[in-house]
């Protein structure tokens, strides 16, 4: 039997970080768990820079077979979603990168409407834009991604919501004196990173679903998640127990049980972080 060839976008190569190496590791884990039923496999990294929306076009063209991104109801029509939250909802838990001179104002914020004196920076094709706007927040997509931290360094009155697994590494790459991680608030909304597979490869989607669920059942999924370089460190650095949690809805997910599952995973992460933060 020929090896099952699986092409994926190498985001690490594109961004120059290791943050996304967790996902190929999970991809490899799911495939390895299913060799008995589906046979051998070969992973192939595609290094061309591809935006989130562009990935769906490339998967239709057959350039890639699988990628990972935040799920939405619309995206689940464009490709086959493997309905296993790869990050336990962590990508829907956002810290804020800010100009450090704004911290005193953020200290006075109590609830979401208080953020309206400030503007969130986001990418034009990011689902987070709709989520933040639905929560009543002001959003700007005018600043290009490569300039956002420099823009924050030079301008007050803005903030840049980033995932826990992103913000600390990004700050290290942008050591501007006037940048800081906001210290009081945490945005949380039901968001899940799924593997998405071409409609032309339903067997691969089935294989990944089977493999991930096997990994959850035998504990290897959790081992990869918690042992991954950075996850525990970033959760610890975030000091989640000391933050005001602002829960938001995600109108891009219409499946209520799906939202409930993601929220439960996020609450588990918060509870775990609280136990760690409050250890004697």
C-alpha cells in the first residue's frame, strides 16, 4: 500500500518562529495512531506564505491537503473540519499588547463597554474581527501585521489582542521600550483551532478524527499539549488568576454544543491556571 501523502503549510518557516510546531506534532500523532487501519503516511511541508483565507483556495486547488485555523460555521462549509479542538480553546483566550503608557487607563476598566475609548488592532481576514465587533468593541484592520507592534510603540489609544501562545514570543521579537503586555484583563470567547481537510480527501479527515480521539483517550494528546515548549510557560506568565475575565460570544459558531464544549475546555484551563498560580 502506498504511503498516505499529507501536505501542510509550514507556518514556522513563514513566520520564523517555533510557535506553530505544535500542530505538525499533533498531525503526526494523529496519523501515527491510525497506521494499523489506514496504513503508512508521509508528511510534506509547504513553505509558501499563505494567508488564512487563501489556505481554503489552496486546499481546493490541491496545493495542500490539511491546515489548521480557527473554525467558523462558514469555514466548515469550505473544507472538511476535523471537530477536535487542537488548542483546548486557548486561542480564544486573549491577552492585550499595549503601549505601556496606557496601562493606568486599562487599570480603571471594569467591563467591556469601558474598552470603547480604545481601538483593537486585527487582521482583515481574521474571524476575531467579527467576534470583537459583536461584543461592541472598536476594531481597526488598517495596520499591516508586520507594522502592528511598531504602531503600538508609537501610538497610544490602541491594543492588540493576541493568544497566550503568541504574545510573549512576539514581544521578544519586538523589544520596543514602550510596549508591554497589559496586566489586568483577559478576553475569552469560544474559539477552536481545527484541522481542515480538502473535500477531495474525506478519508484523511476520517483518519485524523479517529487518530485525535485515540490520542485523547490514551492521554497522549494531553501529553503533547502540556509538554509542548511554551504552553505551560506562557500560561504561567499570563498570571490568569490575577486577571478580570471578559467572556464574549462567538457569532461565527452556530453549533451550541460545540460552543459549550469549547467553553468547558477554557474553564478547565482557567481552573488549572488558578491552582498553579495559588500554590503556596
